[in-house]
């Protein structure tokens, strides 16, 4: 070989050596990241091929742009350093390889971490610390782990380790070897052959990661990563931000030094709860339920409490209890403190009441005033014995009042009054004159249909009613109702879950216009889920009326073109168990046309994502659904009411005709049987003095409410109106003639028709 050829070979060899020298071997400077002084390489020109692309990941990208798959940075092996590379240091404790990992006790359904044959070419997570000779090692504080970008080098307590794969970027997300991370953090790591999951156990937390999935679980709860886990040359790679979150590790990024600094917490943790919630001095035994663990599974060997921990407290007051634990390595947890309040022992309530007189005529109203008290100011349960509006047998009458607090302590008070032989009112007169609104009085139901009907003028307001009530009993997931409406829109929704799983009910609004549209919720009442259809119907109407009085449900939402959003979201807050019912009554307004879908799906599913694929459910052939115009009926009565007995019939399809509309899902005509969802505004211009107005069911059981002159009245207060002889008191005019306004809407689950009955009553004596 001639001299020129020898020179050329030498030049090539020197170039190869220079290219293999690690970038971080340059002189270092310091900078501060997140309040920590860290070392960084001096500014060195970076080749254009290694400039880092932008990334949505908090960490800067670790490989050059355009790399389809991250390529591990090779560790130089052929270039001599100032000292030879060895597998151990004289003063270093070698990090165990894969075979020496402290594995969890094998679960019968789980197989220990596979070797290279199970996870292709899966190498040990780390090799032993490397001797560095004269190489400069990035400084690390106590319990710090430093990961070098674009490298498989890691530093712990001044010692260098090699991961089985370097940090890498894939699709803008920074990835690390999960095996290398758990080796350094010293937590348990196994592989489940059946589910193809990597399982990491830290203390009492179990984390499961799956290849090609963005989802991992912590004790069964799902979390989402920025990118899917993947395998590269037999190494399981996972987003760095996800494993740090899963292991509760804080980290900072040193962009100058091209490294990530993780804070490792090896101290055990301790906490406790106190039972019961209410503790009374000298009475309540106290139990402290502890919870403690070590991040790396080290056994807890000692507990420490302060002097305020007691099994029973003699004196009321506030006590701060502190709890710490020590593990077998001698590390103590941070103290955990909680303050409890020890209450004064509960005292029994004191029952007491008064009567306005000590002696009464037969049929004379008795006014009782409850004067009971409770030392703690708690609400008391009240139970009367022998209480009545009036008494009709002469002689002494003993009245009793028993009050009970929430702890079960009670007190009883008794008083005797005298009834003379003189009579003031009959029993029927007492009931009509003094029964409070919402309570029930008896009236001959057989004679009510023969009473004359009120004459009135009928008009309407243009509210479009969407009645979604069929299938009332829902046997499959799907769309219960679909309609497009503009402007004033009223909803009546009433459905039962007849599936074996928990379901949620949604009302989804879709804007199919070219412009944004705004939906304004005006009035809203939602009840359930509950097992009783009548109860949900009553409470939803009651809440609907209350929102009219308080404006509590007012709100707006704007839909962008093409957007679908669940509205009136309280209806889907709680999943419906099998057999449970939900009821909704609402008034909305939209400035453009909106498509409304009432849907029922299994509780974990996204109704908006599924909307285009859900089937349209058929009617059940029994209950009603449809879209009905002019659903606010205004009844105006100009003649005097109450001078003689009369009635007003609602929901009979004779005197009060059904609304006629369409079922848009089948394209057929629909008749709103019972006029459910119709809002009746009844204006009685002149009600005679001493007139009693009662609510009388004619079609069967009824449970609901209405408003009289701005006051909500239950129909009835207790129980239900089960027969036509039962009347709930609605209003009593007293000694003055004047107008009365009644607002009524039929409660879902109840029966039609109903009557409002107007009865003259005697003037009070």
C-alpha cells in the first residue's frame, strides 16, 4: 500500500471516531429549571439534521425531523475512553437486571414477566452502572433520576445506567422504556399473557398498559395517554408524561442540557379516616381506619400517633390527630393530620304545644300551636295523637304530641281540653271551611258529573308540544323521539327503563343551519329516576311550576352549525336502574330551527357519537307520542263562579278536546289523549265570596300539583287521590269576591279526566 492510500485510510478512521463521540461530552454550564440548578452542555453548534421539530408533547422532540421510527442512539463501544468501561464500580451497588427484579406474587390468572422469547428480544431494562473515566456526569440530587434526550443513558445518584432503548419521539410524543423506568423507580412489573398487558404495581395501585392502546387503567379507572404504547425491538415504549403521572413522579425539562429530571419519592405514605362522622363526648367510641404503603413495596414496621388519638373523648372540642409510619428501610412518611370535632352529648328534645282555648263547642275549630324545642336546634319528627280540626262529642279530650330528634331521643307532651254540648258547625262544614289546601275532603263523587259546566272562552298560545311518551316502557336502546322545531317549544318526556342494564336518557339538540342558533331554557322540571311513575310525574310538574315562580332554570346555549349537544343535562345525571322512570317537563325557545332527539342508551356510552347509528324505536300501541301545536290553552271565565255548585272539566276529549298533531317518526296523525303536556291558564274573573274550589279525579288515580294565584298546591299533600269521592282542597275565597288564576298541567303517570269543582260554603261564624 502506498503512502497516499495509508493517509486516506487514516483520515476516514479519524472522521468515524469524531462522529461517534457523544454530544454531552462537551464542557458543561449550569442553568435553573423549575427552581433547580442543573448542568447543561455548553452551546455547541447542532447539525441541521438533528434539529428538534415542534411537538404538542410537553417535552421537546428527541429525534431528527422526518424519522418514521425512533432509532436508538448507539452506545460507543469501539472508541477508547480515558478509563476502560466496566460492569460495576467499586462503591456502587449494581442495579438488578430483569431476572433479579423483585416480582409480585404471581396471580393465578397472570404469568410473570416474559423473557426474550415472549416479548420479542425484550432485554433487561438496565445494565449495571458504567465506569465513566474522565467523562463528565450530569449532577443529580438525592432521589433524582436524569434521563438524557436522544440517548439511552440515565443517571442516578451520580452513576450512569443504560436503558434498553433511548428516549424517542413518535408522532410528536416523547416515549421511554417502561421497563427501564420501573427498574429505576423499583416498583413491581409483570406481564399478563391472557390480556397482553404490562402490569405495574406501586404500593396499592395497580396500573395496566396495553400495546397499541392510548388507554391505561389505575385500579380499574381509565386514563388516556397522549399516544398509544408500542413495542420497538422487543421493548415496551410508553409516553413519558403518562408513566410519570401513573407513578406520581414530578419532573422538569432541561432543554439546554437535553435531559429530563425526575424526582423520585421513596418515602412511605400514611393516612387515616375517622368513624363515625359524628362523635359525642363521653358517648361515642371512635375508630381510626388507617391506610399506608411504600412506593417500592417495603414493609411498614412502625406507626406513630400524637397524643390526641383516643378511643373516646371526654370533653367536646376540636382535636388534631397526626399519624406517621416508618418502613423497613428506616424512612418515615410525611405526617398526616386531620382535625375532628367532638360534640356535646345529644340532649333529648322538649315537646310542648298550646291551644287557643281550653274549652270548645262541638264543631268549633281547635287551633294548636307547636312549641317544641330541641337543645341542638335539630329538626324534629312530629306525631300527634287525637288531633282533629274540631270535635263533635261533648266531654274532655286528651291531645298528645310526641317529638323525636334524628338520634332517636323523644319527648311527649299531653293536654286536655273540654268540649261542651253546644254545636257550632257540622262535620261537613268544618271540612269545607277549615281543611288546608292540598289536604283531602270527602264529597259524593256520584253527583259531580251532574253539576253544570262553566261557560268559558277558549284561546291558545303557539307553543309546539313534543310529547315523548311511547314506548313508555323502553326495551332497547335507540331514539325515542325525533322532531325539528322553531321558536317556543314545550317538552313532555316520560319513559321507563325495561332493560337489564343501567340506561341514561338524553335530549340532544342538533343545529342543521348554516348559522349559530341559541336555545333558551325558560322553565324546567325533572324528576327521577324512581320506581313510581306517578311520583316522578308529580315532582316534575311541581319543579316545573317552581321554575316559573323563581326563574331558577333560565339559561342559554349556542349551537354552532352542525353541532349536536345534550341539553337539559340534569335528565342524564343519574343512570336509570331497571324498572326506574324519568319525567321531564320544560319550555324552551330557539331562534332557528333545531332538531331534537330523545334517546336512551347504556350509561357508559356517548349518545352524540352514537346518534347517527341508533334505531328509531316504534310506538308501544298504548301510550301517546306526537308533536302538537298551540299547547297552551287559555280558559277565560267571565261569569261569577261559586254562587251555586258547578264544575270545569279538563282532559275528557268532549268539553276539552284533545290536541291534534302528527307523529313525525311514522308520518301519521296523532291525538293527544288526556292532553298531557298542555299548559292550562285558567282565569276566573269573579269568584263569589265563601267559595270552595276542589280538585276531583274522574279517570282514576291522580298525583300532581297546580298553581293558584302564584302558590303551588299539591294534589294531594299526602297519599294520592284514588277515587272520585276524594277531593283535594285547592282554594277558599273567604269574605271577598274577586279574580282567581289557576295554572295546571296534567302530571305524567296520572289519569284523566279531572274536574275543578266550585262549591258555596257557609260564612265563618
